[in-house]
C-alpha cells in the first residue's frame, strides 16, 4: 500500500538525504540542481534520474553549460513504500544513487556497493 505524504514533507526528506553526503563530497558538487517531480514520463516506475555530464567526463568545453539535474520521483517512491520509515530509507538510497552518477560511478558499481 502506497504511503501518503505531503509534497513539503517529501521535499524535506530529499533535503535530509542530501545532508547525508559527506561535507568534502558535497563541496565538490557543482552546477547540479535537485528536483522533485511526480513521475518520469518515459518510465513511470523510475525512482530517480541523473541527467547531465558526470564530473569524470567534464573537460574544458564544459564551462557555461546548463546545470545537471537530479530528479527524484515522488509518486514512484511513495508507491513502493508501506511506511514513512521506508520512504526515508528509499529517498536516501535514491538521492545517494543519483549523486553517485554525478561523480561518475556506474550502475554496476552502485549495485556492488549496495546503493542499487
């Protein structure tokens, strides 16, 4: 059964998840916007999405680029959870997972590390 949660509370959880990033890593994040949306139009079951150029792929031509985006999909996450505690956990995993993509960590490695 899906969890019911206000948009403000969900955004607060996303902020809390971002606060879990160690300060030295957080300081390295540049030109990234974190968004919350209901669902991904192309894949309604997707929990989060990093869209941009990973830090490991940026070169001298990157300057002046629009910000990368990390989108967390509220309805998809709430749908897979049965308690607020589970939402807290899943939001944290999703946010960390997408931030890791920003740092160039690939899907397979994230699964190996338990953030898949």
